[in-house]
């Protein structure tokens, strides 16, 4: 089976299959998806984080249209920016674009309804669970058995950890154990130092951004 891009796998893992709704806040998920795009571009060798700034290494296009749209904005920027400052701009409309292509490829389906006959509600229950099952299976092998299948899985684990999704994916394990294992995977020797350092910087930025967003939401409410 073809491995889906990191943002797609993160989104599938973050959605409850039956309810078709996110397991984490949409703000956290949206920022996480933006972080996943940055990681995807890093793994593709297009960008790096140098001197705490996202810099273009190779301006050539990538095959994934979602990542390419984000990369186009990074290439067009007047000056380098730090990873955190890229998250919110890249997050706008990103979840919807990923959901649209997952619907188009038959991985999830879109169900619309009206709440109290007035408010439109949209759900995205799983239609073809195989891609999510495969992603979860790789994570499961890494978390439970220290069986790491490559840098794609390690990067996915880093993102899952950053948006605090791990305990929700492994409810039968102690949350501290899951977090510790995901941290160990994130910090492991699975990629070249430059790549791992860049992903670590994106992960830190993502954690800071999601924490700030959640805090703002709590204070506002």
C-alpha cells in the first residue's frame, strides 16, 4: 500500500472513525497539519531550519499539491521566518483541502446534516480504513515493540506527540508511558542530524503554538 503524506496520516489518526470528528481541538489539529507540511518539505529536502529560520534548500516543486501550495508561499516570502510564524498562515484552509482529497480518493466520506434544522453539521467517517490502519499499525509497532519502520514513521510519531494525540491512540497504555516512548522516538537516531534538528525545531514550535492557542481559547471562553 502507498504511504500517504504525513498531513493526511496525521489527520486520519486525529479523527474518530465512527463519529467522523477530531479527537483533539480543531485549532490544535490545524496547527499540527501545518507542522506536518513543514516536516514533509523537510524530509523532501526542500527546506531546512537554519539559525532558527525556515530556509529554502531546493526550490524545485514537490509532487504533492497540498505541500506544493505551502511551499509556494515559503518560496515567495520576502525574508526567512521561524517555524512558529509559518504555522498559522499555512493552517488556513489546510484541513479542508486534505479532507477533500481524502473524500475524492474514497478514504473518508462527507456526511452533512442539520442540527435542530438550522445549523449545518459535517462529519467525515471512515470509508476505507486501510490507510489509517496502516499508519496506526506502524505507530503501534514503534510504541509497543520499538520496531521503527523508517523516518516517515518517526516523523509521524513526532507530530502525534506534538499535538498530544498519543494517549488517545493508545488508551490501554499509561499516558506517561506513551508520551515517553514518543519522545524517545522523536529524539532517536533515525535521520541525518540536519533533518532531525529541523523536525525538532518544527515540533517545538508546534507545541508552543498549540499550547498558546489552547490557553487563549480557555481564557476567551
